[in-house]
């Protein structure tokens, strides 16, 4: 009847077969090629043209290794030029791919770019230092050490958020663990009891978060922030009133011993990282593996992830959503508490105010960067540990860059890593959304 | 599947505060039957089923299985008793695989709690083969089409040995073809001994598969009906009074084309082209209905016209004036009336009064405002006339809009949008979740606006509504325009087009099928005839007429007066 010939499409409709995908792919942007080009140009100017003339020396072996590898010594200026040329080449490749074929560069391009950039940066910094020599083994081993509390913190985040509760209180859990570990270990003269107490303290902080966010449906971010302030205030107060009154009695926890595994710990570079660790360090490796297997290979993990993704679906299958969340948050707190004990039982053998120094928030970033995966979070935490360690080493050997700028490094890395990569990661769908039945 | 069970609900009452959702409901589901619960939206069907599935605790009454009373403390208990449920909104974790979703909650494990998904995969293949489901156990749910996701839900229930399967509005999200397949699956399940409780308000489907029909209205059972009863009979039982299921609509009298969309592309934040190169025009005095399964770009298309979408390319002209790039306010001022698809989210401010809601787009000008002050008397006066004109059932215009029923809320939105001179009227899902009485009224108003000489665009996922209102029908699939066909095009042709088949192929295909009419695709063309004259029609005996029948589409909505 009333068909007016107004549509240009009418009469010759676009043929489309049933089920044919009409979904266009994500458009390729200029973001990556341009960023790479800018960084490569900066590298060429600073690391290359303005590079130091001396040699940079990197020690590979440490004293205890059962065989010694010679130190690597490279001319700083020449390698600066060569490496920045490689960077320019990679950036150019990405530009050409985008301009000619409108293609995204393959995944290895940004990865190789990052590695080459970091190496060039290291050579530049070390080559220009007063004592142009650092121990590579020490740099990496130190990174792992500094990463330990961050790894525990991010594991806590993974456990909570996979079940759908945002855990901003990691900082408070670390701090609570650190304080309790110091106090209990001092009183009992047993650092292992301190370790246990740290886990309990972290779990208690977490239970408050769980109670308010799950039972009373209070905004999870707010509860988390308040808990951080609460723990910070409480430990600060107890530190100055109790611990300071008699540090001998209350604040000398003693150290957890380092355990060297014979033979294996003598392997250069890898030995000190894997087989020359404190008890907490070994626990870290175990925790990463156990939580990964637990989350992705077991019945428990399947249920936890379902609760974090689609709590209603889990509920209709007879899974107790809020109980699952409660216990996950509690376990997460215990894990973070153990991480906190690292400060007072391994790194420094006494507690001071704010000893965790914001690492709980870095842990949160590591969790996001690691895409809510324990192994990803581990490597992300290592990255922050590396940046942290690098800045302290570089400050010691004396470089042209002001130390204040180097001290910013871990935080700059945090911002860039999360901002640059978070767009591609996807949090659990029900993360931060309380589940109320009916 | 040897054990069959008899399920009985006795005097089930469920109250939420002062609201009585279910009032002493008695239902008996005999073993191996398809038992339909028929009722309008909000009649209390879903509440009843949630009680049966253990999600709600009944205030009064009891559930009997094989004549023994049982109490369910949660869905786990219901499942253990052999009751499975496919919810209207699927309960599937999108980032899990089919096997993980099926396993969830009833996992087979190796020693130490490790998952044994191989066992689940085997069970899925077994069921999939038995019913011809063709489901890959390792596919991710989010990659699967809606129809397949629904089969996963059915598999989930069958793996748990469900003897009674509850299907809650299962066809709401399906294309007509998927719907036919689902009805087939239901018959197969029945022949294997599974009883089915089928919740629906779509009369055609109900008549096609049910053995027994229980009609529920306002939380009460108002009677049982025979599937052979005519659609008008069923409709009046459901609504509680005689309803006119046909819309008296004069043929359109299209004039010049004043609204034109050219090469419109909308890019979602994800980078996906959710509307992809669409061109069409609407003449003054005609209704263009945009059909398609939900989520194929309809929402984005209407939002782009209104200026609510950010990344839009192409051109949208109204009386030769470019609308693209203008602010929403400018678009409204250009004379575009817009009824959004979700009235409670985008159409109304629930806590504001009806009177205030009626002037949301004109609060800042005469006669309602003078300088910086508003004139409450004028606002109330306006409300009074509109409430009367649009038959909004409310004691006062001062009441909060959120307290109204769905149908009355929609009347308020429609009253606001139609109360100024329009040059284009767009209504998205104009009667979703609206009672039958209001549907008649709203449809009449839309047609009146057309006869007034306004170009009208209707977006609806309900094929019945499309057929009833349209002068021309545009079908969207995955953001693209499959084609624009005249009103009176066969239901089966439209159904194929909604699945992406081009109009020519769809017509050839539909014609081919009619040569050998199958049981499943019966009701397609029938509704084009007036079923009131043909009350005894049954699915099996009625071969559909040749498609496409070019006739008045006015009686098309008979099968589904609701929504």
C-alpha cells in the first residue's frame, strides 16, 4: 500500500547472508606509532647524541656464586647510538604499517621497544655516573625484594576483586600486618608467631571491609579509604605511646632468617632471586602459584569468579554469593597481612610510622596492570620493584639526573603503565557492586 | 529420564510489604505436560516462578511434589528436587565457556577440588546430540548468539536432571525463527518426559505448544483455558474485559519526504560500528517502523537522531536543515518529539510530579516561566488538560510520576512529546510493558499524529506492533539496514530479514517453505487474517498463506496484543 519511493535503499537492499558478521573491527589508531616515535626521538637525542663518553660496567655474578661470569662493559655513547637507532627503526616500522596498510604493529614491537629502551636508559644512566658500574644481579635481586610486599598486596586485591569486592584497604592491611608482626614477634621473641599474627591482623582489617561492604552495603571505596586512615592512625598512635616507651620490649621483633638452598642458590643471577630468599619471599612464590591454580583450575575458583562476574547467575545455581565474598575478602586480608610482615620481619627489624609508604596503592595498580591475574600481578609488581630499586641504586652511584626525579620513577611508571594499558584490561563485571537478593 | 513428577502449587501467596504479588494461587503441573502460565506483564507470573524455584519464600501456601509438601530454602533445593529454570535474563557468565557455565554449581572434580571439565563437556555433547542443539562446549558465552545461549540454559537444567523445566518469557529475546525452533525443542523435551512450565503473554506461541493454560491476572488465577480457544477469548481473559485487538487505521496518505538520513554511521566507544551506513527517508503522513531483534543498532539510531551519540558520521536532515552536530535542545526545538525506549530511565524523572514531568522540555519558556521564575499555577493547569486528554489514571497531577503504572507513565511521556507542534515524531518501544488497554490508546495517538501530517518513526522489537502500525518497515540487522519493505510483508519474510537475510532471498525462502508447511512455523502468516473469524485455528491444520500478502496490516497484532 503506502510505499513511497523515498528510500535510496529500497528496492536494492544490501544483501547479507544469515549470520554474516557485520561487526567492524576496532579502528587502528595513531596512538601507539606516535608514542613510540616520540620516545625513540627522545632516546636518540639523550641516550645517543648527548650520551656519555665513558664505559658502563654491569656486574653479572655475585660473590657467592659457584662460578663467576665476567662483568659486561659497554661503551656508553656507541651503544646509545646503536640502541636508539633500533628504537627509531621499530617506531618507523609501526608508522609505516599504520600509514600504508592501516595495520596495528605486531605485539612484539612494543615489547621489544620497551626492553631496548630500558637497556639504553640503564647504559646512559650508568655511563654518566661518577662510578660507572653497577651489579646487574644486585639490581634484579633487589627488585624482587622490594616487590615482595607489593606482590602480596596485589594478590589480596586479586582475591577480593575476583569475588566482586573492591579492596582499596590494601595499604591498611599491609600496615596492620607490619605493626602486628613487630609487636607480637617482640613480645614472644618468635618471628614466626609474628608472621602468623600479621596474617590475622590483615584478615581482621579485611573483615571490617567485608562486614560493611557486604552486610551493610556501604560504598566499598569509602570503607576502604576510611580503613586506611583508621589503621594508619591506630598504628601511629600505638607506636608513639606503646612502642616508643620501651622499644626493647615492644619493637625489636628480630629477623626472619634468610634460607639459602644449597647449590641452587649459587647459580648466577637466578640463584639469589629464587633460592636465596627470606621465608616471606618463598611464601610469595608459593602464594602466587597456589592462588593462580586455585582461581583457574579448581571448583572454588570457578565459583569465586562466577560470583565476581555475575552474582545472580551464581545465586540461581545455589552458590552463596555473599558468604563467598566475605571469605575471599578475609583471605585476601590475611595474604596482605603476611606481605606487611615483610617490612618489620625481613626488610627492617623494627616498626616505624607509615612503614608501608603507599605500597598498598602501588599494589592496586599492579593488580590492574596484571589484569586481575595472580601471575600478571606478580610481574607487574616486579616492574614497580625494579623501578624502585633502580632509583635507589642510581642515586647511590651518582648520576647527572637529580635524585628527586629518580625518586619519582616508580610512581611515574605506575601512572603510565596503568593509563596506557588499563584500556585493554577488563575488570570482573560485578567488581564493586554489592549483591542484594531479590 | 524415567522418573516423572507431578508438581502442585497450593494457595501460594507472596506479599512484598503491602503489595500482593501472588494471591492464593493454585496450579497443578501434570507430568509430561506443557503447562502455560498466561498473563500480562506484572500479573505475578515471574514472582510465582521465583517462589517455586526457591528464590523467594512464599508468605503463605505450599509446594507439593508427587503430593508431598516440600520447602525450598534456595535454588539449590529446587534443583535437587528436579526443578530447572531458564530465566528471562539469562543467568550465564559471559566470560566463561559453555562448559564452565554448565559445570558451575554442580562441578565434577578430581581429587583435591580440581575441575574435571572433560566430564561436563561429555554431558553437554550428549544432550546436544540428543536434541540437535549444536553447542560447542568450549565456546565463550559472549561470542554466542542469543538463541544458542538459551540452549545453554536449557542444557544447564538438563545436566542437573530437571524433570520440570520453567521457561520464563523465553521468546522475548528471540527472532521469529529462533522462536519456532524453541517451540520445537519444547515439544521434543516433552516427548522425552520433561514437563514444562511456559510463562508467556504471547498468545500465538501459547496456543501453539500448550497442553493446559492457566491465566493469571493481578496476582490471581482467573481460570484455565483450552489451547483451542480463540485468541480474542484468551486476550479478554488475560486483560479482564473485552478488548479490541485490531487497530482501525486509515491508509496512509504520504506527502513529501521531509526527514532524511544519509549514510549514518555511529561508532560505539568500543570502536564497533553499531549503526553502519544507514540511509532512509520518511514522508509526512507516514509511519516507518524499524524492526529488528533487540541490540541491532536501533537504540543508537534513535539516539543519534536526537544528538545523544558522540561519534556519528553521515547526515540527518529535517526540512532540509542538518540536525547532526546540533545539541539535544536544538534538535527538540527543531520540532522533534522523542519517546525513549526506557521511560523510567530516560523518559521521566520518577521523583518529580506528573505536572513537572509534563513540561520537562519547556520549563524555561512562556507560559510556564517568566524570567527566572516559574509559574506553578500554569504548570498545574497544563497538567490537568494533558491528564484529561491522554486519559492518565491518577488522582492528581501533583503525584510523583514514579508511582504510576507503566502504561500511565508512558502516557505521560507521550503527552509531553505530543503537546507541541512536531515536524518529526520518534517513538522507541512505545508500548513495552504497557497494559493492553493503554496499548490501544497509545497506538491510536501515534496514528493520529501521522494523520496530522507528521513523519513518524516507530522502533519496536515486537513484530506484532511493527506490523500493526507500519506503513513501511525497515529491518535492521547488526547495525545495517537489511531492507525497507512495504506493510503487509509476511511475518516469516520479516523474521528472516531480522536474521540478516536480504528481502529477495527471504521472500524466496519463505515461499519455498510454504510448499511444505511445517508445524513449527505455522503462525507466521495466519495473524494477517482476522482470527476472530477463525477461532478454531490450530497450528497443525493451518498452512500459512503465500507470502508476502499485500493487504491491510491492521489485524496483525492479534496474536500479541500485549507490548
